[in-house]
């Protein structure tokens, strides 16, 4: 009997907040300055495609002006992966795929959550919160402030030498729409109503996502 064929190497790109994590970084940070409710309202409007994402991000980070870098780092320590997320990432790695996180959230929060669960990804495309004199400036910088996730996915695929027919995107919110629309397989993770039509399929748990990847021959 011939050995089973190895799965084709794919680029699997995840959103972070709302997908790999059920934390919302700006809200966790906002609690440190008493602005969590305002943060949550702005985030909800952006994720439902009611507010331009770049503008929503600037509005949220402006509320953080003056927050100490130490307090921000503590908030990032509260960012957590969903149960089972590390197992899905590990299974994709074991199958030889390139796992990426494309997020409008912040590098430090992503890194802290991955480290806590002993998880690792191959690429992180995320934003940063500038610090001056030990405090957040209220500004935000990075590739996914104005940049969109479709361009980030294409750039990463080009760097890896894989075609867009070898890409998978997993996300939940409006800023994920660009990458969901260009990926070969678009997976909605409990997606917002405005996002679901762009998804090839929808899951609501990491166990379901693992099963989906197995059914599609990725694992």
C-alpha cells in the first residue's frame, strides 16, 4: 500500500482578538484608564463595519494617552488564547504549514498570550503603541493601522513563495473581510453578521476548527 500523501504546505493566517483569543486588547488596556466601556462601544462598531477600522483604532488608542508602560505591559499579561487554540496551532505546525497572525491589535499582547500557553507561530503582523517618557503617547503605528489584511496576506504569501490558492484565513470582524475575501479558504470564527457572507464556512469553537482542518485535508 502506498503511503498517504502529505498535506500540501499552506499559509494559514489567523486574526487574533475575537479569533485566537477571546480577549480584546484595547478593552483590557482601557480598563487601566477607566475607558473600557468606551473602548468596547468603538470596537463593536468597527467589527460590525459601522466605523472605519483605522479611525476606530485611533479613537481607542487616543483614550490611552498617559497610561504607564508598566501598566500597559500588565494589561498585555491578561491577554489569553482561547482554550484549544494552542493545540490547533501546534497541529498545523506538525502538518508543515506556515502559521501567521495578522492583527490590528498589538505585538506585545500577542507575544504574551502565546508565551503563556507555550505556543509559537511563524509570523506576526501587528501594530505597536509608541511610548515616550515611560507612558503611552495615545498614538498607534504599524502595518495594520491603514494597511489591510489582504495586502498583508498577499505580501506574506509572496515572501513564502506560495500562491493565494494555498492560503487559509480565519477571522471574525470587519477588518478581517479583506483577507477572507482573497484567501482560498475563508473561515469565520463566530463571525459578525456583516462578515459571515464572505466566509466559506463558519465554526464556533477551536475543536470545530481542528475538525474542519482535518476534514479539508490540512491535518
